[in-house]
C-alpha cells in the first residue's frame, strides 16, 4: 500500500571513495479498492481483514432477487422463441416435398394430356372419313379437355407449393432472429446477475471491509480493499542529488531487515518522472530544496515471509554512490 506519511525516510548523502552503501526503503504491494459494478444492497461479505483470497473468489454479494427473476424470464422467452423456430423449420421441411410432388404430378398430367391430344386428333380424322360416330369424337374431345383442366389445376397447385417454400423460409429466418434476440437478452440478464457478486481481481489479502451487509453501494464505491501479494516491490525515495544514474532494468540486491542477513535479487522497474516531497528545505538560507524521486525495485522471486511495510536496504548496480541514513523531513 502507498504510505505517503512515513515515520522513516531515506536521506541519501554522497559518499565518495568507498563501496556504495544501500538505499533505504520499505516493502510495498499493489492495493485495489474493489467496487460493485451495479447499485444494490449488500447482503453478505464473507471475508474479513487479513483473509487470503484467490482471483475470482467471492468478496461480497448484493441482493440478486430482481436479477434472478430477469434471468428466469429471459430463459422462458428463449424457450418460446426456440419452440417457434422448431415449428417453422418443420413447416419448411413439409413445404419442400410439396413442390417436388407437384412437379412430378404436372409431368404425369402433361404426358396424359399429350396422349389424349393424339387420341382426339385421330378421332377427328376418323370422323372426317365417317369411320367413327359423332359420339366417339365427342368422347375423345371430352377426355382431352379433362386432361387440359387437370394440367391447369396441377400447375396452380405447384405455384402455391412454390410460394409456400419462400414464405416458410422467411418464417424460419424471422424465428432465428427472434431466438438470437432472446439469447442476447438472456446473456445480458446473466451478466447483471453475475454483477451482484463482487469478486477478487487477483490473489491477495483483504486489507479492509469498506461496507457491511445491509448497506447500499453504487458503481465505483469500494466494498472490499484487497492487497495483491504476488508482486511486492521496495519503494525508495531517492534525493535528486543522488538520482542520476538510476535506470529502469538495473539489477539490484535487496536486504529485508526483518528476514535476517539474506539478500534477494531484484530489478529497478520504475524511476519517478518528477520530484516528490522536499527532503531538505533550505530556501531561507539561499539554498534550494532537495526533493526526492520515487524509485521502485521489484523482487525477482519474493520470499514467502515478506510483508508490506518491512524495512529494506537496496543496492542498485549503476546507481550513484550514496549512504543511507534515517531522518525525518523538516517542516
């Protein structure tokens, strides 16, 4: 966590002709106030200060009654839309054979029409030579006319069947669109339901419960504050007179006072872009303030016993020669 008011500050004084003494600082870790994404009343906060949590673990739960009802309604709407789609597809598959059958029937009727036409033409020739009676000619004519009517009727049926196919296809497409829309509504309802659960954004430790069950929260209002325990670093406040030469990526050796004489490898990961608080205020005596710059040094492999706030000495390869001593800023 960032500690702007520190009981100890590293005052760095030049020291020439000797091995570079370490910079003094303290262990720090990222801290994240975790907020809900929606407004609502908190019904449970199952974690307490000091609890270890893993990414995705439930930190708090908001009242989810309305969200659950919306999900149930959206699921029912999707079921109805899916049923309509199934029915539309069935009707479409029924319409397809109708066109095929009607085409076959028209072909048979046309063949029969051609046969009756030939019989009628033969009857007309025979009647002209008085080989058949008028009644035979009338019978051949009637069969021909009946075959013509049959072809016309089947052509009309085929046209209706052909019209039903694109109409059934359009119904299927409309039903598919309705299913897609219902599924999108359900997905959104499920998202809103999930948003009633406030979850840990990373592995870490609970620093504070900012709200309690029964209280109301809004988007952006911290519910639980979590400190990430997987990415510790050492914060150094380096005087501007000793700032020169510190570069990102420079290797470092870290000694954590509370963990004994062992040192741990690390690397400079951040060098302040502008000065911070004044380390030495001497403007009344005609000398400018000496300001500090924030420098972060990350552990390559942090020890499991490490805790935020522990004091650490850091030697940075390539840093300006310096000696660390403890002092407090003067007002």
